[in-house]
C-alpha cells in the first residue's frame, strides 16, 4: 500500500457494510481502518490521524454525531462524512450544521460514496492526500485568499462576510445567501465556489425568477428528445451541467410551490429524472442559493415550503447593505471607476473628495448596483479632469426641504444610513413637487413608457410582461408601484411590492 495514500476511518456496526465500504476504498487506493462503535472509533482516533472519518449515525454505544463533536472540540483536521438512514433529512441537516463535510443516505450509492470521499480527502477527486500523510490540508483563510480580496471593502461587516466564506467553503453544506437587491449576492456565491474544493468544477448560476413556469422542470433536470413540443434532441439541465461544481440558485424565493417540491427531492436524493425519462441520474453538486426576501415569513405565509427552507438554510450568509458599511465607499468607488475605465477603454475623471461627499449624500438604497449606475452617469456627464456627481435631491417634508446628508465619515452617526423615499414625480404632477435630477427624470420616463407598452401588449398580465422584459414578478411589481403605472385592477399592484 502506498504510504502517501490518504487514510480513512470507517465506522459502522454492520460487518457486511463495513467490509463493503473498506473494499471499495481499498480499490480506490486509500489506506483504511475500521471501527464498529463510538468507543472503537475514539480509540483509533487517539492512536493516529486520518484524512477523513466516515461514520454511521446510529451505533451500538452512541451516535456518530458524538465523533463529529469530538473532532470539532479537539480542533482536529479530519473531515467527517455522516451516513444517515433514508428519510432522516433532519439528521443530515443537523450533521451539516454541526460541521460535517457532507452526508450520505443509506442505502449508500457506491459511485456517490467514492465521489464524496474523494472530495473529503483533498477536493480534487484524486487518490492521494494533498498534505502530509495522515493529515488534511488546512483551509485557506480570508487573509491569504486572493478570491476573497475581490470582495471590495475592509469594514467590519465585510471582514465578517469574508471570514465566513473562508470557513463554510470547506464543506458541502448548502448555503443561503441573504441580502438586499444590489448587494452582490452572486459575487459572494462566486467567491464561495472559488474558495472551495470544487473550484475546478463549473459554477452554474440560475435566475429562478426569469424562467417561465412551464419550462422549469426541463431547465433544472433536463429533457429527452420528444418529451415536449420542440424537444428535438436530448438536453442537459442545470443539475447535470453543474456536476462536480456548484449550482447557484438566485432569487430562490420566486420558485412556485410545485417546483419547490421537485427541487427538494433532487437535493435530498442527489439524483434527477430528466423530463421524458424513466431513469434517474445521480448528480454531484453543491447547492448555493440567494434571496432578498424573508423566506421565514414566506414559510409562515405558505408561499415557501418549510422543509425546503431548512434544507437550503443549513448555513446562512448575510450580506450587509451599503448603508451599513459606508466606510467602504472610497474603495468601492475606485474599484468601480477602474472597471468603467476598462470597459470603455478610456480614462475616467479623478474621484475628488467633493465628489465622494456628494456620493455619500445619496441614500443608495439600491446598494452597490445603484452606486455603479451613479458613477456611470457621473463619468458620462463630467467635463474636465474631476468627476462631477449630481447632488442627491432632498425630499420635501411638510413643505420644508430636508437637511442634506452628512459626509461619509459621519454617515453612521448622523443617520445617513436611513433610506429616504426616492425623488420620483407622479406622472402629471407639477415639476416643483420633487425636483429630481433631469437625467433621472428622463430615465424614469423612458422606463415608464417601456413598462406601460409591455403591459398593454400582454393584456396587463404581469407575469407575461415580466418574462418579456427579463424581470421577476416581484421586480415588475416594484417598478409598477414606483413609477405609478395605472393598472386595470389597482389592488393587484401591491402584491409584488417590496
């Protein structure tokens, strides 16, 4: 046996299964030790170090979770894979939340077994451990990970996000990224994928709110030739395309309930059945999802399945809004201006202290996305060598002008982090009512006309109009309300409002 091969400890009280797992791993080139109880496993762990521990959940003298807790308390490097009985979803979720690298459902599929073990010992699918014999490689930290350096900002809130990404990237546990629109949830998902052992595999990003409901199943699970009108050949779904990598489900809260049920089964069973097929296909993906919605409230309201919510929300990553990390504004502006310069192929005006203070006066309720749009406008309208930024129009309160926002350095103390209503005039209202910037007013007018035309063409069917414009139902509902677009049934406009 190769002395540099990774060493695995297999813990199971059934001799036949224990031997099956041992032979499977020996054929893959690993060194294998076995134990039939918690006590035997602890004795093995005291005597030597392993690259991975694979343990059954129920053992004669205790639970496999006890071994997992031992590894965590002793800060040992072994990655732990827990085997749970079929249908014990709560046990799998509990194990992942307690720090397990991954889980397997009994009866174990040997192909999946080999894949999970390969990921646990080194993350590259090979047979040899990447560190010294018997030791697992240490995970990268936020400080030495160049991928995390792409997340701009050194505020305490952003440092916490980076540290959490570096920590959770080590396991296969599903991650739910929560944050307001424009905070960079997809960027965080990409950093999580690139920091994990799956960085060599694909990252498949899916906007759940942009797929027509009648195509969801085929898009997610694939389809066989002739399974529906227009299916002229076999095609892969998102799960198959993401094999060996990460499947990022953006705006997961927009999925209809019927599809939520099918997605839950695919995640639990780690297999999918393409549309028109009688056979299931095993898929090896890590699930990362994102939402700006309060899914817990959606669960209470019956709009989101509780079992799927707990499946997806094993580990939560909360992305702070820009108003809670205004100290990052200078670095963000410099990075965005550099990107604008690269995209345009021309130099951009210099960011002065005055321009930065004017930027800080904006509520930036659209977060980094709004900041980028603001800088694009400033670059386009600036004359000379310094960036010219429009002042934020204060909202009138009881006929009196609201006080101007404080500079960036004093923003948290002076309440600049509280969003203000956007200065968007009601169509037909006097121009003096809001005094928005001319460019913003023109953009709002164009958006109003485009949305109104799309709604009329679709018979004021919101879902159809949203699909035509590439928006989610919630996004189009927000714009209808913000731009005061008249609808045949006025009450419907509030359903999709944020």
